[in-house]
C-alpha cells in the first residue's frame, strides 16, 4: 500500500526545479524529521549534469535560487570530457569532491540479473571506497557561507542519491521519505533520455547501449542500504560520525537545513 503522505511530500510541486537541459534538479526541502522539524525549502538541492546549463532560461532560473556553492561529485575524466557548472556566468564557490575514482562505465563491474542487486553492490562499494569524500561534502555543506548549495553527479542518481540519503537520514528524515525522494530519479531518467534523443544523439546512443541496471533507480536498493547501515552502526548518523563527520558539523547542518514545522 502506498503511503500517500510520503508520496505527496516527495512529489510536492516545489520539489522539481524545471529546466530544459537539466532533468533531475530537485529541492530537498519539506521532508519531516522524527523530532517534528522539516528540511528547509530553497536551501539544499540535488541535481544531475549541471555542465549542461547554457540556455538563457535555464541560467536565469538557477540564478534565482541564489546558490552560493556547487559540489561536483564526478570524476576528473567526466569533468574534462563534459565540462562543469558555468562558474563564469553564475558566481559560486565550486567544490570538486569525486566520490569514485572511476565510473561503472570505465571499469569491469559484476554482472547481476537483478537491477536492485547491482545497485546495492554499487552503493556498498561507493560507501566503502568513497566514505571520506562523502564526509568532506557534508563538512562543506555545514558551513554557513556554503548555503544555499547544490550537489550533483552525472545523472543525479547514484553518487548524488547516496549523499542525499546520508544527509537526510542523519538529519532525522525517515527511510520512507528518503527512498521516495531517491525514486523520483526514475522519472528524471525518462526525461533525460527523451531530451537526449532530440538534442544530444550521442548521449541517446550511450543510454541505448549501456546496461539497463546503470539507469535504474529502484527505491528498494536504497532501503537495503539504509537498513544495512542501521544494522551495522545503529543509525546512519552513527555511520557518518564513524566516517569522519564531526558532531559540530552535524549540529551546524541541523541549524542550516532544518526548521520548525
């Protein structure tokens, strides 16, 4: 049975920042926490390929958000080949914090019949090898001068999805809302594929040829990851403390990102 409160919150009309060339730019506001607060609107955003921000309408819409910082979670190769956020046109502090050294497309990955199994494998590996970089990103976001901020990778799905989950769970958002937020990327992937077929045929070709599991965003995978972390560490907040996020940083994140409902 669908929890309509969770579904309605994730699909809030303020959630998606509608852009032409960027398809997964979303506000992380409005999610309730276990202590009766909620995440602030227009404060923290998650996104996909911000290097595609070029059109006047898209640029204007992003300027209106008043961003102070951008955290790019992609690899150096991705940045070289694709470009980065247009820092010459929109003044922000730009942070490059590559979560992984190589992407799934650049290395041999295990073959799984089930997409959820593949994603769980990928996220476990990401948390093991990139944990210090997730911690670094959280420390950046804990600085007053960093907010409002956006963090992103290529599709806004995997690296971005795991960081969003760590942040939201550490702030007290429950698993149901976190997994629902993660699942919104399924619609974003469909938007991205449709756009690429018209505007970026080389990207459309890549979408058509890579394994389907690479494009999946099944909420069940994120739930498995959150459950495993809680089982091993007691809570996600305990896990982020274990990987180096200080109590001072977590307290700062609460002050910056949460408000009374």
